[in-house]
C-alpha cells in the first residue's frame, strides 16, 4: 500500500525530508563497539604472542642442544620446572588462539565473508593439531619425572623413548606450523581490504604466510635448510606483522572508517 510524504514524516519526525540518514549516535555506538571488540581481539592476540614466544622460543633456547637429542633430554630432566612451564604456556596459547579468529570474524567479515570463514577454519584447525603434538611433550615429561616408569622400563629404554617422544613432538609441530602460516593469508587479505588496520600490516601477514610455507616445505625438501643463511630471516614478516597487528588492536582497537558498513562481500 502507498503512503504520502506526510505519512513518512509522521513516522520519522527526526527526518523531515523523508530521507533516512544514519543517526550519528548509532554510528558512534557502532564505532565504540567495534573498537572494544578490536581491543578484545588484541588482548587474545597478545596472550598468543607472549605465550608463543615463551614456549616456542625461550624454553627451547634454554633446553635444546642442536643435533644432540640425548643432551636435550638431559637438560629437560635437569630443568623440569621450566619444561612444565613451557607445556602450560603452550596450553594457554592454544586456548587463546582458538578464540582469536572468532573474535576477529565479526570485525572483518564485511571485507569478505567467505574469506573470513576460511580464516576461522584454517586457524581453528591448527588447535587440535597443536594439542595432539603437546601429548608428546607430556609423554616426555612422564618418562623423565615418573619414577615408576623409569623403574619399569630401565634407564636405557627411558632415554631412547624420551628421544623418540622429542622427535615426534618436533615432527608434529612442523605440520602444525603449516596451518599457523595458512591462516595468515586470508587474515592479511581481510586486513588489506577492510581498512580497519594499516594495510602494511596486512601485507606483512600475507608475506608471513609465504614465510611459514617456505619454512615447512624448505625443511621437508631441502635437508639442512634450517641451517641456511636465509632461514633466520624468513619468519621476520610474520613476526613483525603479527606483533604489529596485536599491538595496533590492543592500543587503537578496530576503527571503522567513515562510509564503511558491514555487507555480504564474498
């Protein structure tokens, strides 16, 4: 049924011209909500970054002896509490990383819903892989810390099994890194398109994905790749992009620019 302009003005007294313009207070509330959600995502990302640095970088730097798994196992036995802290940090990292993409999704879906879904799927897929890898760390802990196990197997068998558990953990972590890299590709693309964060961060995240892929497949196809001159620098774009994104979200939140609106972009 039709209606006159007078009817429209009566229904919307704050819009006398009959044109429904966005309410500034509504836009302000949406911007504040988006900024708050961005800071929540930044906090989760900070937990992932800090715990990840601790359990994946600091703890191995203190315990791992390159090329000597027996010495590594001995260091773990001598620094059992540090090894336990690494396991706890890994667990916290996985929980935070599970929630992170679901927090990012509503902020970025307007830039591409299917891409945002892909981001969530790839990130969330890494969590069960990471937790399954952690089982090998727990096995290693049982071998070196449980006297009943040591008494039942004997010292030589314990050392051999500990080395196997250590190698199984490294191999499983290698596969998990593939998904840690893959999720950065849709995430970086969404950052570039959404304009909620500086685009340079999105480009670094995309380069970070390529760096992870080079690490994974380089180590698989080229023995000795980890000791090559370029290996230490391949992970820099991912580190800078992820830490930069984390800090930006934590400090500034996700600021939707004027004229941006959620949509159903693909």
